[in-house]
């Protein structure tokens, strides 16, 4: 529940524009560190950077890639910037107990029509398929198969009567594309990168607590 509240709070924080002082946080040392990524990494990558390391280390690498850092609440950090041809995307970085980063969320711009949301989803799905191959799982349906009108589809999405998600199971982790409208994400496409090694470590740490 604590993590859910923190992530909810970030949705409001990330709506603010980046300031000049924020971009100045990048040092030449951070840029040099983030410039080269070893292809032999055992971790899933995001923008060519392994999803691994401490939160501060990962943020520095994202800033060197052009993202603007916003704020960190508990174990969750937020940035914003352009991604995959879309402007002003929100990037959420998840860690466990401020240790290794294990998951990255990309929140694409909010849309006001179903057709715009679906177009974003379809475009990203096509690009992901081109890069990673056929998805492992793909569900695209409404609870009521007779829903046809744009507004009716938006209403079904808001009620939870719509499921649109495409999953790519990779050796190093999972990439999930989805259309969301819930407590955290309003009328937008979301892309989630989950690193296999660090997410498994998180699960083990949770078990160890019991």
C-alpha cells in the first residue's frame, strides 16, 4: 500500500515541466559513465542502460540520456522526456528498499479519445514486435463484444471492462504494453520493463521477511 501511494503521488509530480536547474544536475562524470553499456549485461536494458544498480546511479544514467529528473518518493523516482517518438513521456523507476532498480514504467501522454489511445498502442506494439519478435501473449478485448462507439469504449476502459495488453517474455526480463485507466494511469498507454534477475531478487527478499 505504501508503494502504491508513493507511485500515485508521482503521477502529479511528473506533470510539472523540467526546469533549467534540473538539467544542470548532470555532471561530466555521470555522462561519461552512462555513455557505454556492455552488450554482455545479464540485465534487461532500457534506452540501452541495464536495469540494475542503485536508484541514484540509474537516475544519473537517464539524465545523461536526456531525461529530466523530477523527484524521488520512498523507493520510486520519476523523470520525464521524449521516448520512442512520443514527447513528454513520464518515466517511473522502481527499486526495492533503495537497492537495485528492477522495473521501469513509461507512461505515454494522456489521450481524450479511444481512437488516439488505440493508435498509440498499435504503433508501439508494431515497433516492439519488429524489435523483439512475436509477443508471448496478446489480449485485446472488451467485456461486451458489441461495444463500437469511441465514447462507449472509453467508458468500458474506465469501468475495467476492457483488457488491452501485449507481453514480450525475453531471456533477461519482461516487457508489457498496455492501455490503462485506473487509480494511477488515466487514459494512456503504459510500457513496463521488468528485469528478471532483480525482480526475482525482490521476490526472494520478500519471502525472507516472512
